[in-house]
C-alpha cells in the first residue's frame, strides 16, 4: 500500500524519526502544520488547474492533471480528432481489398476455364 509515494515501512520510519527529533509533545503540532501545508498546496494546485481550464476555453473543461503530460495531451486532443478519419480510410481500404480479392478469384477461375478449353481439343 502506498500513500503519497510512501509505503507503510517508510511511513513508520518517518514517525519514529519525528518522535526522536521533535519529541512526543510536539508531534501533534507538527501534524497539524503539515496538514495545513498539504491543504494549502492542494488548493493552489486546484486553483491553477481551474485557471488553466478557464483560459483554454469550454472544449477543455474535462482537463485533468494527467492530461498535462505531453504524450497524454497529444493523444487525447489531437490524435482522437483524426481517429475517425483514419477509421474511414481503413474501412475504404478494406472494401477495396475485398473487391480486388473477388476480382482476382474471378480472373483465376476464368483463366482456369480458358486453360481447360485450350487443352480440351488436344486430347
């Protein structure tokens, strides 16, 4: 189990070090301060995200922090838009492939019939 990138054993080590350095009397005070800092940083991050959404416009209202990863951003907002076009092209190519295949089999059967007709008089 991991919380904020810290697993249980690392958390236990941090608690023991805090008790050693600050003493058991001051631990609650530092815990409250740490909680306030986390709350403050989270509010700043949420505010920055909301400001970014507001500046980008209504088409980006579903923006999340994960979307700000350049690879994810490109995939979501650029590649998804052309995916429908790519699917249409793929469908057209499949149709052409089927038509060419049926024409090839018709040509093969016609060639076989001509070949049999040419060989038949020789027999």
